[in-house]
């Protein structure tokens, strides 16, 4: 077989086959990527800029937090996905990263000095006592937001790139004067018109609806009237016995003290001063000045740096590891060499060392006793859980098993899948109860669920009230009122259209108004301003300024419909409209710049070939990678 292959490889057919393969690579090579499935996967790919699942999840959590604050209630990722918010956020982030990738390649690159300067202006990074930039406060504040210094610097760099690009576009953009003239001319245009109002009384009374009409009305408004599914459940709560405070033996206290002695002691602390310079050369000058006998304040003034003073600070409280290592490697009055800190280069001088103090049993007794009591309470609660599970395995139902171990059995009122009561208020209960209730069928009983913090519960679904339309007897009175309102509006609309048609066909509007005993209003020089709107109403202004000269309008109003005719149109006075035209140009320019920047961002993302993976985005949010199927039409 090998001999045959060798013979074939030396034949003219082998050469022709190689040429054919090469041609095929040229034709389809752009669509073939042998290594497409290798390497890291990203939710967003935009040239050198990417976003992985963890980064997308963190960013989306911030969006969810803001939406929760606006809504005033908890929101899950599933809730936001159902509203397609994750796709809108994914697309916006894709476009932004694509633009930033293009901007970097185009040379829009904020300098490191600008980023450091901005960081040192953020109040959260300053020591509340000294009022100076504090490396520890910097690290702590970032950690609370799940950020790293590199992430913050990149975020600031991105902000500067977008702001500077927008400023450049704004500097070279200004809308023509005709834009402002058009707006000013429209604002100061005046109109003459006549109109009258078609009221509900003109349309006549609507007879009370029949049962057949109301049933049909229910079906027409099924989506709005349909009640959601409710579930009624019993919840077993495992709680410790009241007033149960078991005594803590001396042996247990001593044993726990020996186990935690090292962590209970007071660690060594140091008092020191740090000066953080923007570059190594400046830091070396600061170190030399301190060693020459200058005070930290003098060395700082000479190099435009403000010293940060730390008193009795343990090593664990120093946010930057390099700075901490330098500080705790010095003796009193020694000065460190410059060290690369999170932002800039730090020089430290130790002024005092406070030795650590080992823990004693008496000083730690209260803390240890409290800790042991909390553990005993949790142990007692879990003992109930174990007894309950044993009783269930022995054949007892949920209620009997709960009673046998002294657990509480609570009957919850009906609630929806999102924890709402029939009156629309939220039920004050852990979300795990709602999730568990909807994972069971009627009569189903859950296993014991650990809610954290030593809390356990079990759920039984007693009944399910399926989603259903209300019966006619339940909603007859309010439904009849809504039906009458709808039919009245239809009759008024039909009457208004009839009267407007007569005016359009050439009949004088005054005669049409007299035929229905409606007073006719005649006004000249009507302006489109706030005072006129309050005096005449929005319907009249929309009608007068929504039609041309000689045209008829029919506009819904507060009490019915307004039927009118535009008799004349007066152009704006140039002497009055001119100043307004110039006043609105900056606002129009701003709107134009926003549109231009958005267009440029879209073009930049397209140039960067930015793309995203919606399925991976869903997985990052802890949901199935497949979008739910659309409901049948």
C-alpha cells in the first residue's frame, strides 16, 4: 500500500490534484477557519478589544442594579432577558468596543499622565483624615466595585477617547442658519381659525350592554383581563427553640481559643509616610531628599507631591502589596527605594513600629462565646432538619413530620410566579420559595432547601389556581362601564366624522355648528405657545397647526371631538423670529453632533468587524444558551 502511494505521488495526477486543492483554498479559504474552535471564547470580539463571560456578567449586573432601583423591586436576569434588554445591552457594548478598537488604531490614545491625574481627582480615593490620596482607599474602593486598577484605567482611557472624539466633531460642526430659521418661523407662525366641539350628548345615550355583548368584550380584552396563575403553599420553617441558649463549657471555650489564637491577637502595626510619584525618576529624587534629612512635607513640595500619613496601620490594611512589603521591611526612620505601586511609584519612610500583642483568653472570651452560641443554634436547627427528613423517610407527610420535630408550618396566601399577591402587592418571602413552588405540581412536596445563614425550609403546593378569564358575574359592573365608555366614544367619533365631512363638502362651518346647537369659536392670530395651549387646549392647537390654509380638522379632545377649519396662515415676523433662530442653533448643533458621533461609532465598529455571541451572553447570565421559541401565532 505504501509503495502504491509513493508511486502515485510521483505521477502527473498527483501534481494536478495538488493544484486543484490549492485553487480550492483560494476560492473558499476566506470561509474556512481550521482553528476557529481553538483559543478563548468571548461574548464580544472587536479586534483587540474583547469581553468574556465574567466581564459581561459583571457589566450586566450593574445594569440590573440600576433598573432595580428605578423599578423599586427585585429583578432577575430572566426578567430582563424576557424584555430583550440583554440584546440591546450586548449590541451597545459591541458597538462601543468596536469603536474604541478603531479609535486606538486611528491614534486616539489618551496619555498615562492624563489617566493618573484623573484618578487622583476622585474623592473616594482620598484619606478622610489627611485629605490626601490614599493607596489603601484606592484599592478598597475598587474592590467594593469588583474592579482592578487596570480595569479602572482602561475605563477612564475609553471615556477620554469617546469624549475627545466627540469634542473634535463638535468643534468642526455647526448647522446652517436655515435650520434655526425653520424652527423659529414655525414657532412664531400665527393662524386664524374657527371651531366647535362635538360632545357626548350630541351622540346620544348608549343602551346598557347585553350579556352576549359583555362576553364578547371579555374575549376582545382577554390578554388584559386574564388573571395570572396563583399558587397556594404550605411552608415548613426550621427555627431554633425560643429562649434556647445552651451553656458553653469552659473546655470548648479553651479549645476554640487555642484554634483561633493567632487570628485573635493584635498584629504588629507601623506608622509611616508614603509619597507616590508619577514616574521612577521623581520617586528617586524624593527618596534621596528624605535620606538627606528633608521632611516628607519638604520633599513633597519640591516635587509637587502630597505625602500620605498612616498611623498604627497593620500590614493587611495596606492595599498595595508592593508598598506593604517595603514598609514592613524597614526599621524606624529608614527610607525605602522606589517601588512600583498600583498608580505611580511609592517611596515610604517608617516613623514608628508598634509590636503586636498576642491574644489572651480573657480578652477573647466574649467573642468566642458568641461565636459558639451561634454555631449551637445552627446545629440545633440542622438537628431539626435531620429529624424531619428521617420522619419523611419513615412515611410521615409534610405536616405530621413538621409537627413531630417542632418546626413551624405556615400557610402562605395565593401568590404569582414573581411573588405578587392578588392585590398586586409583593409577598414578603425569600425568592427561593417562589422558585420552589413553581417547580412542583399540585400536591408536590419539596426536599429541605438551604436558604443560607442557617435557615432551612420545605414547601408543599396545596393548590394551583390556573390562569383564567374572569366570569361575567365577577366583573359585570366595571366591565359594563368600560363597554359603555367605548361605545360612547365610537358614537361621538362617528358624529364628529359626519359633521367634519359636511364642512369638507363645502357647507359653512357656522351652519354645521348651529345644526347641533354648538357654539362656534372664532380666533385670529393664534400662536403656538404654552399660554395659548392652556387657554384653548391641546386638541385645538394640534388641529390648527396640523393642517394647511382652508383645510378642515377633526381632533379628539377632553370632552369629545373638536371640528374646525384653518382660515388663514400668517408667517412669522422676521424681526422677532431672527434672534430665536440664532438661539436654537447651538441646541441643533448638539443634536447633529450626537447623531454624527453615533454614526461614527457604528462605522468604527463595522470597520473593526465587531461581533457578539447572544447564546454565550445568555450562558454568562446563568440561562440556557438557546433563546426561547417564539409563541405560536
